[in-house]
C-alpha cells in the first residue's frame, strides 16, 4: 500500500491509501482536456480542482526523515 497526499485548489489536503500509484498516468489524465473528473484512491475529484498529488514515500526518502 502506498500513501499519497492530494492537495486541491479548494484548500483541501487529503491523505489516501492506494494499492499502486502511477504518477505518469495521472499526469496524462489531468492534462487531457476531455477528462472532467478523475478517481484517486477511491475518491472522485474534478480534474481542475487537483493542485498536487504527492507520493508520501518520496517525501520520506528524499527528506531524510
């Protein structure tokens, strides 16, 4: 299980557990003008509301914590 953090333009920060996380595929979905909504960690988001999605394990390893 991976923990990811989703930050939205509506000032929400959510930590979600996901089976797997493909940042490249998510970036493609968010860049697709025909996509209106995306599902991240079982939660439905408007494509335009997602500001940032961070893999929490990357923060822990790169931050030296």
